[in-house]
């Protein structure tokens, strides 16, 4: 959010795709590169997790109470799980529905409901809300999250005295919702339509609105399931086109509930790999679904897939048997400068003249965490551009000014000296928060957008300057850890904003919405990981460079798939070329801040950094032109007009030439405050061929 988340074994032979070895306490994420894997992963080897002493980083900065988040349903001692697909279960006066696709889930006063979202398309929205298909009454009085990782969550259901009745396990990409009794318990189970669950050969079944639901549990009968302590009941929908073999496989896997998901990754020059290991209580194989971005482009050989599909707001989800999900994305390396080696002399002269004008026109830097960071980024890009083009003297005063501002922001004790341009660690929220928040950053919204600009500016200006690196490193490292810690600690969560199954980040800190969490500006998310990688390079943190490359590569692939170049053929009635906000339960052609068509696309392009060629990777140029035409049918003198021209330049040489000409006369009002006309011209020249 911005601008204002008895076991049956029949068919077990099908579950052969890299079975889980279990290990670790339920819900405890293993983290990257720890070796707790269910099998060898395809592609590059597992990367080692970056090493960071988060306790020391946190101890080294001012502490304060700025965040306004209240994790009402969280077990004591856990780090508040902000920016997750399941954050709506934890924060706020009442829990919100969540979307562990392929299913949806919601807590009730006495238990929970489960649904299978059915997407429908209208002109400006693709919606797939939570509609309960199965209702489970456990006689509970309240609920509490007791374990969590970036992909899965465990929720305890408590009675009126606070004692545990049982616990529910959910994981993205898993077709199962399981309840395990912590004491002898009788569940009352009902369905939205039909006759309820009837005994079958391998699992009880009920048909709800055309979908067959399975239930694996000890002797369900007459709408009730009686469980002894430690026994489990699991519900799941059968996919469209499910064969008897698929039904058998799901029934076999359902008896062993998923208890957590471990995240591993690897990166080489060609691909960034994500591996998710679905851990089960007894180590037997499970099942998972592949989303569209996990099937796009070149992917590893897979076994056990093709068992059926689930429709979703993202597109079709393909069911696979097994416990290890591997997915590849094209590698996107951290990039801080434009390739201007073939720049003609006349264009070079024009850009240098514009650099001097833009330096002179640079305003005072704002003091909030969004526009303040964005202004530092704009200034840093100008400095690097001027130095590239031999205009070092012209940008030297701006370098001095920007480095001074970076040092001010990165003063670990700045908040004891002033009321702005500083960060504190908020112990209650377990997060780093700016003293002058913006767009709800005090609600933990948008930290990756904001902090990405600071990291990018630092990564652009600090290379080779050991004094600057040393002065700003404690706070810059802490900002990076706040949004991207590879392993969980008592101070910060693992991968606060990034969702390894969805392949992208979530922007809302608390997700107080019935449609789940959301993210608008996927390009600013990629910018965050590019900035993290540049800072890691400047400060000689090789493992952090690898992690940042994985994050940028994966988010860019998801960005093309769901935001900027989506396959919308299945969503007849949706009337646009892009989607601007992706939620758990819908996709919008809308923004938080403007109804202008230019904003719908522009917010997915900002800030067009040197790595933004990812936007056109594998994309037909005609798609780029159609999106730009929809965004600016009357010309480029509109909000984000500069970014639209840069995007147009990716459609080919002729389009880049036209964009260069239009950029010369673009109104100043159409140049974003994170951009400059000189950088706009240089970007078009570099990416237009």
C-alpha cells in the first residue's frame, strides 16, 4: 500500500517430486543456505545467507516509539509479522480474510471458514473475494498466531480461558487447510451448499458450487469430526480436471499437515532460483501449486505436475505432487550506471548541458522518508551521470551536498539531536521507522519503497570512498536488514516484505482489508533490491549482493507477469493492458493517489533506474506501445510522462528516437521529482539502441 497481506496412503507413489525430509520445529523457517532441504535443487547451488549482527545494529541506533501497529492476535515473544499475506489475521480489532492460494481463509468467532476464490472480471477490476465454502466450528473464543514464516502461518484457536483447543496450519501454494487438536475436540463442519461431507473411498467429500471438497480425518460423520489430542483434520478442494489419480494423491498428502516452509535460493549469471520446501509433521510428501510466474520462461524439469488447475486472480494455478517447489527467473544484476559508450557527440553535449541545468535547479531535500529518500536518489543519479560524461566539476557541489545529507540521515543518534532526517528502532514493532514518516510508514507500510531510495543513493555515491562507507554503514545495513533480513532474529523478521511463493513484495504493514494485502509500485520494489545490491557491492558484502540479485530477479519476473505485461486472456471483461495494484483477492486498474491513466502505468515504471530494462525482457514491443498509448492518449505532458517516454524507448530504435525528440520539449511538470530531464535523455539514449 502506498500514497495515501487415520491417514490414507492410496496414491502415495505419485508424490515423488523431491519429498520433504522435515526437520526443525513447526513453523520455524530454516532460512537461505542452511542445507535443510528436501532434495537437490535444479540450477545454481544454494547461496549462503548474508551474515548480519542484527542485535548489534539495533543496539547501535536510537530507540523510540513511532510505529502505530497493534498485533492483537499474536503469541507473546513473536516478531510482529508485518507485510505478509496473512498480516490481516494478526493486526486490527477484527481479523480479515487472507488468501493462501489456491484457497481463501477467514477466522470466525468460534473457528474458521475456507473458500476457493472464483475470479470474475469487470472493466477495472479482477476480483476473487473470500466466499466461505466450508465452515468449521471448534468452540473457540479467540485466535492467536503462534508460528510463522514468509510463506506459512500457524494459528492457535483458544477457548474462553485462553487454553488451546487446537491449531490451524496454512501455507501459500498448498491446497490444504489443516486443524490439529491440542486436546480432545469435536468439530462441527458445514458447507455452503449441498449435503455436507459424505464418506468416500479415500476421503470424505462434499460438492459446493460445483467444486468437490475433500476431508481427511478420523471417521467424520453427521457433520462432526471427533479428534483426540494430536489428531488432524484436513480440507482441500479438488482442481478442475482432476483425475482419480490426482484425487488419490491429494487424499494421501492431506493426512500429513504442512507445518512450515523453508526458503532457499541460488543465483548464477543466467537464472535466479527460488526453492520452497514444504515441511510436514511426519516428513511424508505433500502437494503444491505453481503460479503463472513460476511457469514462465525456462523452468527446471518437473515431475508430478499436471494434476489439474485452480482458477485464481493471478491466472491458472497448476497442481503438482511433492514437497519441493523450484522456480527460475532471469538474472537481474544490480546496476548503477547507464551504458553510454556509444553516445553520439551531439547527444552527449545536450545531456551535459542539461546536467548543469538540473544541478542548478535541484531543490532542498525533503525530510520525510519517502520524498527525502527519493530526492537523494535523484541527486545521486545526476552526480553519477555527470561524472560518467566528464562533467565532474559541474556535479561536484551536488555530490558534496548529497553525501552530507546521507551522513545526516545515517547518523545512528540523529533522532536525539533533531526531529527529522533520522531513524529509530521501534522495539514494539520490531522495525526501523523514520522520525518523519510518510504514506503510513509508521504503520510499516512501504518500507522497501522508501529505504530502497536511500540504499540506491548510498550504493551510487559510496563506491571507493571508505570514509563515506564507514560513516553510513551501520544505518544503511540496518535499513537493508529491516526489509530483507535473510534469516529471522529476535530483532527483525525474515524477509519482512518479500513473499517467496508470490514472487513479489507486499506493501501494507497491517493489511486491514477484506481483499488481503496489496502492492502497487512493483517497480519501486525492484528498485529497492537493486539499491540493496548496489549498497552491498559498495560495502563489500558479497552474500548480500547475491540475495539482492535473487530478490530483484524474482520480483521483476513477477512484475512483468502480474503488473506490466500480464496475460489477461482468461479475464474477459477487464478493459486494460496493465494492472496497477495486485491484492491477495483482486487486481485493480487503480492507484492510491490518482485516477489518471498515466498514473496506472507510471507507478509501475518509477524510477526507471539503470536496471529497468527488465520491463521489456521477453515482452512484445507492441504491448509496450499499447500500454503507453492507453496511459497517454493525448501526449506526454501528464504525470509520469517522463517514465512513459523511457518505457516507449524500450520498444525499439524508432520509438527511442521519437521518445528522445519528445523528451526535449516535455513540460517540466511531467518530469517526476525522482527524475531529471538529463537523466531522462540519457536513459532513452542508453536503452534505445
